[in-house]
C-alpha cells in the first residue's frame, strides 16, 4: 500500500492569486505556497477547482502550475491540475506538465456534457494513461462537471493501473463515499475526500486525507483534524469537524465560493480579492462577514 502511505494528509487546493483578471500575482502565489508548506501540509494542488482552473487564461494556468512546482522545490508532493473539458485537452495539459517536471496531475471526467456512461469514463482515463507518462490523480466532482459521478466500481477498476495513485472524491453523498472507501480498502490507491462537509467523517472511516479550499487560509485547523482522526481520538475529531463546518460559513457569505475563499486568503494577508472576469465581486457587507468568521479562526492560520 505504498500509495496510501505516500500520497496522504492535508492537501490544500491553491487559490490562484491575481494581479488583474488575467494576470498572475506571482509574489503572492509564492507566499501562499510557502505559507501552507511551512504550516505542515502534506502536499499542494495548484489549478484546482477552487483555483479557478478552467476560468483562468491558459497563460496563467501554465504559470501557476510551474510556479507551484518551483516554489515547492520537492518539499511536498505537487498534484498539478490538468482539468479540461475533453480527453484530448487533458492529454495536452498533462504533456505540458510532464515537460516542466511534474510527477502527478489531476483530471476530472469530461464536461460540457452530462450523464456520461461509466464505460465512457473508463475510456477517458484509459486514453489519458495510454498517451501520457506521469502519475494520474482521478478527481470526482459531479457538482461542477454537469452531474457526472464516478461510480465506486469504476474507480475500483481504474485503480488497477499502476499510475493511478490517488482519488479525490468530492461527491457529498456519504453512502457513495463509504462504498468507495470499502472497495478501495485493499487497493494501492490513496483516497482523499474533497470538501469540508465530510472531512473528518471520511478520515475516521479510512480515507487517507482531505482536500478542502479553506485549508489554504487555515491549514492548521485541517492538520489538527487529520492528526486527531489518524490517532483515533473520536471526541476531538468530532469537535474539529464542527469547527470546520462553522468555518465553511465563509463560503455561504456571498454568491460565489471562489470569491469567498479568495477573500478569506486575503484576510490572512495573502493576495487580494481579484477573481476571474465573470466572478461576482464581494459587497462591503460580505467582506465584513468573511472577516467576522475568519477572526474566530486566526489561531489556525
């Protein structure tokens, strides 16, 4: 179970700090990477969903992935986002990531479509593996890709490939997630739950860690939860899950999770509130609410 031991823990999906709607703020980006690594996280995930991966320009996408690799400098694993709408685009993205020294890349199912067959999902990932050479992290995110959900049996089949090293399951259905954990229990693939809602529950039931957007701003809260779950301290783990759910109210303070999480990062002193072109900006009242919640968790940043 080498992958379960190697690819584990708290892996923040990095925000993409911007100097303008289509220009990377490289100084803040480097500061963010150093900030989470020094806090003790176990890996980083640039150009994730919460990093507005498909909303940024391709130039920013390339810059952010390379800067994450360069700044991490081997201190922690870097799971580079290769998310794109089609199999062919993911393959192109992964070939670029290979060229800059990435060891692992993350890909969702295809999107701009819905209700793909499970056989199509297998065909998608098998083609990616056939045409690339680096490790693949499979990302299940039905809420953002038209409702397509990777069935537990499908990921169990794909887990047989030696370069499928990790699975990020962001399906918020507990029954689905627990069935996945059971099917992958004896497979050499790491399972990390995506999002805050099932963070601690998932780890108590055997997942190897968590990938949550708010872990970028408050990494020590998630690291404490990981250690509590890993040690089997049920009481502390439940208490920390409640705190994480309270922190999650930041995302509900306005219309866009992306803008809320990015402003939370600005509230702890990294970057600004600038999002991609179309994202709804925060009102002054929403900013005050983010600050109000964030102030309660400053011991964890």
